[in-house]
C-alpha cells in the first residue's frame, strides 16, 4: 500500500525517528502504525546497544524544582560530544528526565528509567534519542534534596550543578553558597566532617615532607600543624574565604546570617569518567592508510 506524508509525519512525531526511517518502517509493516512504532523502537534498541560501549563524558546537568522550592533534583545526562550537549532534543530529554526524577521520587537511576515520558518509558525515550542523534546517551546519576529549611541551587553553563541546604538564612544566601561550592569545590562542610583517616594520612605526608628540613622535632610539629590547618581550611566550606567577599570565611558569613549548612552536593559533567584522548592528525592518517 502507498504510504502517505501524513502517516510519515505522525510516526515521526510519535517516535522522533528520521523521515526515511519512518517511511521505510511504514512500508515494511503495510502502514500499520503501531507495528511500525514497535519496529522503530527495536531498531533504536539495537543501535543503542551498539553505541553503549562508547565513552559518553560530555552532557548536561539538568535541574528541576518543586513549586514551593522545598525539593530540588539534579540529573547528569551524558553524551559523547559537546556538540550534542547543545542539541535541543538532547536538552529537552535531560530536562524531562529531571522533572520525572522530581515527580516520581525514584530511589535510583534504574527506577527512574522505568518512569514514563508520554507514551514511552525514560529508557525507551533514551533509546529513541540514541537512534535519532547517533551518539551514546546515558542517564548517569542524580541527586535530590528535600527540606523544611532553605534550599539553594546553581547550574553553571549546564556543566556544574550544586544544591545547598540551610537552616536559617535566606534563599539568596543559599544560592550564593551554591555558587561558591561550584567555584571552589569544597569536599566537606566543616573540619569535624573530615574523616580521621584522611587527616592521619595527610599528617603523615606532611611529616615526611618536613623531615628533610633538619629542624628540631618541636618545630617540625608546629610546621605540620600549621600546614594541616591550612589544608583543612582549603577543603572545607567553613574554612574557605567566601567567593563574593574574600575578607570573610564562609563560617563567618553563616554566623552573620544566623544560618547553618545542613549539607551540599555538587555534580560536574563527566567527572570520574576516563575520557579517550585522541590525536586528530593520527586519526586522519589512519583513515588515509585504510587502517
């Protein structure tokens, strides 16, 4: 049977697949729309499986906030190239996934992938997007916070996302602190949050570094203590100079505003993913040689 332009458009709208793929699927299924949809989804799954082993270290941190501002979710969705990270379809998918995470309160990524986006699950929508865009796309992780206090969030260029929870203070202060965490990347809130094992190891390293100074043991102890205090200040939110006013520490800022940091989380796109380094000239020569 002849396939009409209207049928192709409907199939495209429902699956996001390319025009030629839609026409081919309709021809092969005798114009049966539902069977064509199933066929395209199966095809998308096959393509997704083929691309799943490719490194996806680019992408976007997407944010979703409840109407009352008391719950916020950040989701990291990865792709292979920065070009696709700027694609409208990719960004719409990432934002939709963040909204699903907010609405459904999923326990983990596996549960999130089973929630629905329109007529598809998130996983089916991911597979369809892989087929459409041609890159490996993964929903890697998400962080969520709910509070009766104050939540602040900040997304920097879609690449770094931060959530900060306060008791006391204001939304403006929480957002300023989220910007601070994005910029200076503290590892802990306060010195008492730093694990004893971490402190012991750092002290051991500092003692070894100072051993060659030929100074008396009591002087070395003072040197090590001073350097350790400085290092702990650098890795704790309380100890860092506030990014918008370097004359005060974050601890002093919180004291001035009658606020306390309950906790924070920071996501950066691709952190911890081993990126494949490539030499463009070598790749071209390999192509020329037929390698």
